[in-house]
């Protein structure tokens, strides 16, 4: 089921953001993120773990991207395997897709639908929480049911990403991500990559979630001016 967050009453919508959650995550994991982006005038729709039923996830995303009730530009934000899902949509040339925001993109076996051989799954929920986020609020949300314990270390269904990515993309990755180490993840991002100091795997919901959200909003605002992303603000000193 898709969770929805709309722009404030009386504000003209500025575009639509479709969020694709990662392994084991429910839509509730992105409630704070959805409310924040919506507060800036964007309509947000959140899909839970898209790898639980990849076919259904692709169908739902495709339907939302061409929904004429959802204003453009249409941007897919994907975290973890949701980022691979977003890349797959772009590689397939999904109608209505204008841009991507990719976060915590998986590397190694997990990125290709294989298992994880680092023994993370033997360390328990506390270790998984530590790997995901340092934000106490997000830790509470996850522990209250927004993520399935152990799901981060279970291989998802393979998500084929074949084809050239032609839409603009923004990548966000924590430089302290123990699940997808930054040095291994860099090459998987097709466009601009912003690294977050001290960021862990759930970079959209980590301690620096305000900076991350602001970075995304700036990307969205530039996208509204055109696919070449004209600059709005320039630092001169």
C-alpha cells in the first residue's frame, strides 16, 4: 500500500516524489522524510519494500508516474534496493520519469541479488540498527515495526539494471556506511554524488537527515528549471 503526503493547503504543488523503500522497510520508515519534502510543496508517495514483489512494485510505480493527478516533474527516490529499483525504472525508460535520487545503493553480492558473506546476519538486531542509523528517532521508528529485523542481510530478488541512464540523478551516500562502503559504491552512481559525513546506511533518515532533505529539495528546485539543472545559488566566498 502506498502512503501519501501532500503539499500544505493553499500551496500549488511543485512536483511529485515517489519513494521506493529498501529491504524489509515499510512505508512508515519514510514518514518523517515524506512530511518534510511535502512541506516544501511536493507531493510524496511512498512504496514499501519494492523487492518483496518486484513485479507489483514496478507496476505500481509505472502507474503513479503517468498519473495525471500527480504534477511533474516526477522523481523517484530510492534507498538501498529501492535505489536499484529506481535505476531499473530509468534503464527501462519508464514513461513519466524525470529524475532519480539514489541513496545507500547496495554493493557486492547484495547489489546482484546474492547473499551477504560478511556475517552481519549473525550479529542481531542491535548490530543492524547500528549499521542503519545513528538517529535516535529513526532507531525508534525502525524498532516499532518500520523494518523487519534481519531483512537488510537477506538477498533480494535480482533487479536487472541494463541500459543507459539518461535522466538527471542525484546520489547520496554516507561515508561511514558499513553495509555499502563508500569506496565500493561510488562507481554505481550515474550522476552527481553527495557524500554525507558520518552517514550510515539509511542516509535519508540518519543524523544529518535535515541536510540530506535540503540537498534533495535544492535538486528538485533546479530540476523544475530544466533537465540541465541550472544553478540557483552560487557560493562566491
